[in-house]
């Protein structure tokens, strides 16, 4: 009776085809890359939760503005947000500002990690999936 657990050529081909898209990730698999992947999954979930709460808060606030319960100076709020996020002092939030903030975040979460490139690879892989 043949061994049902013995590998066959078909099993290897199927396994290789499943792993093919993940080959760059698997070849650099380290604790750092796993932590990067897990961090990205967490960041995506937390980001979606924050976006949900912010959207819900905006809808509630705008409903109160519409009903006359509160008055909001949206121009002043926008200026305050731009002042806080504008890193190059050009008066607007640009791609360069986003890159600067992303670099700050990445440098803080990769601080003293021995394989920061593996972490970054895992993080990018986690964001993609």
C-alpha cells in the first residue's frame, strides 16, 4: 500500500506554485520580517478603526452643525491641521510631508531592530495583503 504522506511530484509543483508569489518574503524570513508583517496587519486594522471613528465623529459633528447646536470654523480647523502636518512649511500637505511622517514612523518602529530591512519587507508584505 503506498504511503499517503509521501511527497509526490504533483505536491511539490503545487507547493511551489503557491509559494511563488511569496518567494521574496520567504527568502528573507526572519523574526524581524514576521514582526513587520504582524505590525502591518495591526496598523491596517487600527487605521480602519480610526478612520471609522473619525468618519462617524465628523458625521455626528456635521449633524449638530446642521441642526444649529454648534458652530464650527472649518477653515480654522483646516489651517490648524495643515500647520501641524506640514513639515516643509509650504502651507499645504504634500507627498513630501507624508513621506517625512512615514519615515519618522518607520524609524521609531524599527529602532534597534537588528534586521530593519527584513522588518520593512515584512511590513510592506503585510500592507499588501
